């Protein structure tokens, strides 16, 4: 991929690979970050500067647990060889679900590969759900996924 001709499809492909590496607990997850990346994470009280510092704080927990992440309703903006992707990210680890607002700033490196130069995540407060008797949380989650998929297909309100 030539980053000077960066497309929405390039960014979507990057996001898919990145999410799969996360879900698998694969070390290639960290390869998606630039060495001088900056990160605002839900698990750190201050900005994390650099890939090595990020790995040091996150790597011990990374490969543990059954995990699944979903990138919902991504919006991608491209300017030259830089892209900004914003999305809701539902992360489930061993059945514990977190809903995050996520922003990635991506830039092409010298080899033409996209790298995350900045990641910002903030928690999306849980909305109280009232489900009819006999309806499990899996059914509610499935419905939420379908609504998010439909919203992604038609776009989000501006």
C-alpha cells in the first residue's frame, strides 16, 4: 500500500488486522504502533509516551483471557498519508464487557505501512438496560450489535 494514495479501504483493512491481533493476543498487535506513539488509555492516569512504555504497562495482561473486540461505526478521515479513525470499541474479556470511545491517528511509515502514532480511549458510561424477564444479556448484546451494524451502514447522525 502506498501511503500517498491512502484509502478508506486501506484503513479498514488495518483496523481489521489490528483487532484480530488483539483478539488472538498476538504480538503483531504491538507492531501496529509507531515507536514514538502516544497513548491515552483507560488503565493509565497519564499519557503514555512511546511503544516501549506502552508495552511495559500492557504486555503482562495482553495474552490473558478469552477476548473479543468489535469496532463499531468507524468514521475515517484521510488527509494525505495520515488518517484519523474514530469508533466505538466493545471489548469483552472473559465475559467482562467494556465499551470505549476510541480515536486512532494513523500515519504511513518509511516502508509504506500504516502505524498508530496516537491512540486515545475513554470509557463509554454504561447505560442501564431494562430487559423483559427471560431475556439474557447475550440477546441484548446481539441486538446492540445489529443496531450498530445498521448505523454503520447508513452513517451516524451529524
